[in-house]
């Protein structure tokens, strides 16, 4: 099933393998380099169906949270991203930029805003600790417009889709999470009401790209600030969360978990992607330690991956064969093995390399 074509609207993928977005901190002053282009080209040449780029910051003064992450605005930066997309296409791959606003996870002094505090719904990066900027309604509208601008650029530059980073405790997820959103206006309240910010972003992006351009939403239950955090404790709550986002125009849900094989709710073997597809009827991406023996453990403010040995994908393939989800995203396996899809397809399992953290030091 991993190697069956996937078609949705104008998005046509050769297979169901997605390269997961992974922050690399290799873009000096926000500029993707020739090494960036080669990094993504090699994964396309290695057989990845859809590449989702590392998080790229939208055109907002406080969007960036960390040093040397790329920006998705400005003439020089956009020209560089156009070259990345062209290189991927020349290898037969497809690519989507991930649009990102770090919100309260922003580190002080990060370009381009210097010492401006992180933007948040309620002044909190973690529950109960108010030490960040509380967004006004005008500022909310400015950020929505910046996401729409990023989507417009993605389409005009020749990308095949666009992904919204709505996971892991960053800005959009801080609106989702009750722990960091206690607003009393239309952007706060119940779980369903807390989806309004994201829904308005999706609607604004859809107006810019039209009905046939694929919009992907990456979301998660867990947060970098709290691995045990959950937005939904039951399928009913999950439906309350997903339905407004689906209605707003999400085409594919990218469901971030730390272990793809874990059941999301008691009484069912379905993982988060499986429940998301069942509720919305829309395609879902499963991710979380795909092809590896150890889990990915993020740390706020840094890229942190555990060393990991190759592992069987038999369970993944069986779940796809049952139509539990539609696509599978791999991360560290593709850092260690740019040709991981080709190795899997040709059954050269013994040739798959283990991942070690030293591989993160350079783009390769």
C-alpha cells in the first residue's frame, strides 16, 4: 500500500510516503541555501512521494522562534524556495511548504523582531504562567492575513500543496489548547470555539489558492510544553474539534503522534490518524517513529532526536491495507537514508542505516 499512487484534486503523488517536516536550523538569517535545495532534492530522488518542508516562518514580526530557521517571505527567500521546488519536481517528487508561527515558543532576540515577546492568545506559553504578549483582535487579523499571503506564495512559486503547522504547542495550537487559551472573546471558550482562529486562517488561505490547491493541517494532542496534554479525551470531543476545521477547507489532516501504532482511545485499535479519517472522511497522514525503534522526543527551543535503529514497517503496512489512514510520514529514517523509499520497495532492508544525532549537524 505504501507504493500505490495517491490522488486528491490537483495533487498527484507517486506513492503514499511523506517526508515529515523537521527543523534543521540551517538557514542563516532565514535564507534557504543551495544545501537546502540539495537536501530536499536527494529525498525526492530517493523516492519520497510528498516532501513537507521544515517549518517556514510567515511574514509576521514575531513568527520566528529559533535561530536560522527559514522565512517564507521576501524576494530573495522566495526565489530560493522556488529553486527548491523546481529541484524536487525535476526528480519527480512533490513538495509543500509548512507555514509556521512559533507564538509563545519564540525565543527572545530571534530575528527579525529582536526582543519582542512571543505572541499568544492569553499571554501564556505554559498554563498558568503569564509572561508573553496577549494578541489583540487586530493582531489576530494580521496573522491570519500573513498565513493567507504564505499560501498565495506557495501556489505562485509552483509548490504542489501547503501545510499549516497547527501542532506541538506553537501559536495555532496555543489557541486550540485550553491550558494556554482562556480568552473570553470569540476566539476562546469551548474546544469547538477555540478552533475559530485556525478555521479563519484556513478560510483565508482557501480564498487565495482556490478550491483545487491542497491545504494540509498538521495537528497534535501532545505539546512540546506537555507531552501528556490532550485536546480531546473521546471520539465525541475529537469530532467537535475536527468538524469546524474540515468545514473551513482542510483537505488532508497530518496527525502528529510520537508512536503511530498506539491506539488513541480505549476500545479501539485506531490511532489518531485513523480516528481523524473516520470522523472527517478526509485523507489522513500517520506519523511517529515510522521505520525506527526509538521515538522522537522534542525539546522546546532545540532540535532533539534520539538515536534509533531501523525497525519493521509491517504494522504500518497492515494498517494502510485496512484503509485506517492514507499516507505515512517518516522523519529520521529519511535523514539517515535519503533513499529510504527505494530501499523499502526493493526489500534491501539490510542496507537501511541507523539514525544518530550527529547526522543533524549538517544538511546532507
